[in-house]
C-alpha cells in the first residue's frame, strides 16, 4: 500500500506486487513488457494516473536520463533533467536566446523546480505545463522508447501520436535543432504571482528575419488548452510579408479572437484573449525595431 502526500492527496494502490528500479533503458523497457506494469518518474502526480490493477511499478530514478548536452545537430536533454537543471545549465542559458533557462525559472517554486522533470512535464498534458509550449517554438522533437524499439516525433505531433506513456512508451530525450539556435526567441508567462504553477497565458515565440521580412515563424500559446495552441493560418499571413502596423494590428486581433473562441463566456478567457493579442503585437512590433 502507498500513501502519497498526506493531507493533500491520498492515493492507495493495493495491488502493487513489485517496485522495479532499472538501471538501463533496456531493462526499463523489458520491465514494461510485463503485464500490468506502469512506468513513472516517482512524482506524486504520476500516482494519480496509475491504472487500476497495476501490479508492477517501474521507477525511473536510476536511469541515466539526466543530462544536457549537444551533438552536431541538436541540443539533447534527458527526460529526468529537472527544471532547476535547465535553469542553471550553461547550454540552456546560451542557446536559443536562453529561452530554456528563462522559462524554467518561471516554473512555480524552487521546490517544484528541484523535482519536476522534463519528461514528466511533457508526458502529462496540462494547460499550465511550460515545456510543451517552449519546445513547440523550438521545433523540438521527443524521443520515446517503445516495446518494439524507439521513435522520434516532433513535439507538435507527440500528443496526436497516441503514445501511452507509462504503459507502452517511455520518454527518454528531447532534441532541439541547433539550426534554429540563432533565431529570435521570446517567452512570457502571465500569472497572479511568479511562483504559481498555473497562469493566465504562456507564450513562446520564435522568428527569423531576412531583408526585413519574416522568413520563419512559430507562435505557441499555453494555458488555453491541454496542448499548445498554434494557428498556422495566421502564421502564413505573416510569413514573407512586411510587418506594417496595419498587418500587426490585424493579425494580433485575430489571435485574440481565436483564443476567445475557446471559452467565449468566460471572463478569465476574455482577459486571456486580450493578453494573446497584446503579447503578439508587442513581439511583432519589437521585430520591426530590429530591421
């Protein structure tokens, strides 16, 4: 029997027969192949999602998945890397305009940043999770270990790939392409207090200008749905176009309208829609000053 987080959340798992601590990814996948097995990173949140009838808990604690490094093509981040690791890592501070370090510093309290992992933040869809939004802007990919091998998919496709994290798939690594490392990046999280996990809105923007026009662009929004919100149609309106005040005003207003449409009767969402429009306009106007 497990008793987790007394006084806040009580989770009783009465069927657990084995708790396994694999030291290699191969052993972890082998353990996951056993019937009624569930993989987790030891967080209290994960216990909430343990399927009923689970008999084997496979814990990630000893796996060699806590690292930040780079190869010739990508910045590589292990799934057990914490938000505190991201915040203080020299590569995260220097590459991609430091957006990984800065966004990690805005993730709740120091206590949470010490515990929360990259893999966990991605595996469990939540409107307030920061990394899916940031990684979408970075054009990053997620590498997962499956019972039948491994697979790497873009973050934008990860949630539509129907991976069953914990029972059939293990997130092992994030890969952020270094070809985008010198692009312009912007991150903002608007919340009641800095140490909040939740927020009114989270944005992560990336762009590349050439001859005064947008050559590449990705605008990702969080705290709207469980998955990052991206509007490719509005991005196409901006790509290749001159960033005139009229265009910026028009596209920013459309972003606000699109966000409002998710929950049109909500006063909080009305404020969120206003923030989406204002932050978009602020970023695009800032780009015109760099021309």
